[in-house]
C-alpha cells in the first residue's frame, strides 16, 4: 500500500507508513490497484469500519504509529520533515507512540541537563549507541508529538473510572444473591480490538462526559422475557443506580 501512492502523497519515508487504517495517508484503490487491495477497501467502506470506542487502554493507544497518526492534531504532519523528527526515525527507530513517549520521559530524569553533551544514562544511550547528535532536542520533539494526541488517544491520560452496577434481587432480604454488572467502557487488548463496524456519524477523540449529579440518578428496572415452553415473566429487578 505504501508503494502505490497517489500523486498527492510523498513516496519518501515509507517506513513511517504502516497502515492506512491507522494513519492519515492515502493509497491508490482504483482500477490499477491489486484486486485484494480493492476488495479490502470495498469491504471496509461497505461496513463502515474504522477506529472507534469510548475509551482505550494504553495497550492500544501506545501501539498506534505516531507518524501520520489518524486521530492526532493535523499539525503533526508538518513536523514529519523536521530534523529532530528525522533523527527520531533514523537513529532512534521511534515509530510507535510508546517509543516516542519513552524518549519524552527522559526530560523528567533528574540527572538530565539541557547540554547536548549531557552525561545522564539516557543521553549516553541515545547519543553514543544511537548516534544522536542532540538527545535533548529529540526529547523535546518527542514531547511535542505526544502533546498533539487527543485525550482518548494519549496513553498518559487515563479515562475516568466507574463503579459497577449492583443488581439487587428484592426477594433476597439478606442480599446473598447480589450480583454486579460491570459499567467499564474502557476497551482493552490490541489494536485489532479498536476497530468497529457499522459506525455512523462523527467520531469523537475526547472521553465521553459522565453525569456526576447524584440528584439526577435513578433506578432502572428491566423486565426480562424468557420462553421456556410457555412464556415466563419474572419479577422486575432494579438494576442499581445509573
């Protein structure tokens, strides 16, 4: 895909172009494209497949490619040709978000100094072993890249947690049969788990807002219909406070 590019795309730096589904660059999908590529994009378009979810664990967000990041601020594209970015790619081999994040964390090292000849352990590793002429400059560039990620896609920012819903059986006064329903909306796993189909409307790059006013909270009752030979209707069960 990174070989068959339209004229609007640069053919250089192919190592930065990992996936058109994870990044913002484009590939050719016309008559001259391989049949497998055309079929892939036709299927993705048919089912509206894209990256989407309410929130993601760092196991997903940290594995995203930082260059041409599909969800990042568009300004990130103008930073690709920067000399520091070229060093991050060529010498540091930093392609993923977690690799960039690790370099940015070097700025927090108490032994680090702004001096290009800094002798902290991180600068020794990145300067000598990776032939970087100014590790501090690269750390700053890495920090700028991380700052361009929206909250939902920034592994540094944790989504707000939520408590479980209590399913309380009103016919059980001793509450021995109390059950819990997880309200956790954070998606875990790998990048493959971040894709959804049948997506409609605009997607959001920020965490969803949560209701915090206790006065507006109420009990939701659910009536479950089960067919066991004949129609059976169990009693209504209050499902916690939403």
